[in-house]
């Protein structure tokens, strides 16, 4: 009897896992793809303006954002993917995390996890989903949570903003049926990371701007 119960529970968990949609966690899918292409390298702080946060494709990628910071690379930066139903709340915890590639031709792109097809627990197969990517300087792997990033303004961080890939999540529908190809992160664009100026820095900037305006009036 116990074996039958255990087998039933295992089967139920397998069916539940298959009914949850999947997305392809990568920031580089070039060429043609039926589930969308992605070209979203991530950059470091802007040269000469280290507190600026930019978002959008680079000008060399048919975009309007001109990034001057270095392309991120290596294990010193964490990229975390959050997701959920369209119009609903994103997951409180990352669906998956990754670091960045080091090959000269792939700088700025994440290193996909060993299994890049990531389950989105609250969205079924065949349904669209919303996502956001957040990237931060992990300081030797010691900063592992977004809450810790938000608590320390000196940590360089950036966010993609919420985007909705037009292709639905993939996987095997409940009860079987034709498998659906998992969506790529179409709609994700480049952005940069930067620290947040502390109030004292902002106050100094306001004073400097006020002095400049006063000087011009004179």
C-alpha cells in the first residue's frame, strides 16, 4: 500500500512538473528562431558618469543607447531571472541565476546554466509569461540576494524592466499531447549596471547645480 501511495505521489509530481511552462534562459540567440531571437549583452558603469543607468539596445545593435562601460564578464557578476504570469506578480526568488562568459567574442552575455530550460512554476505550458532580469556585482559570490543588493547603494546593479516574450512557454502539455518549444527571452534588451548615489552625493550635486544656475544669472 505504501508503495502504491509513493508511486502515485511521484507520478503526480512528474505530471505537475510537465504542466509548468519552460523558458530558454540565455541572452544570445541569433539567426532565425520560431520562438524569437535575443541579443542582449550587459554593460558595466558608464565611463565619466558612473551612476547613470541605461536601458535599450546599443547603437551598434540598431538601438539608441550608447554604452561606454565595459561588457560584463566572468563570475564576479550575477544575472538572475524572475518570472510570472502576464499581468501578475513576478517570482519572489530567481527562477535561475547565471554568471557571464569570458570568451572575447561573447563578453556581456551570460553563461547559460547546464539545463537552460527553466521552469516557470505559476505559468502552464502554452501560456505567455512576463520576465525581468536583474544583474549585480556579487563581490566574490558573497552577494546572493536582490534584497542585499537593494540594501547597499554601493553595489553596482541594473534591471531590464519587465518584458513579455510573444512566444508561449514550452514543455509537454498536461495529459500528453504535442510538446511546445520553450520560448526564448525575446524582448530582453541590453542595460548597464551602476551603483546608486548616496543622499550626500545627490545633495552635493544639487548644490553644485544651484551654484551654476546662480552664477549664470549674475
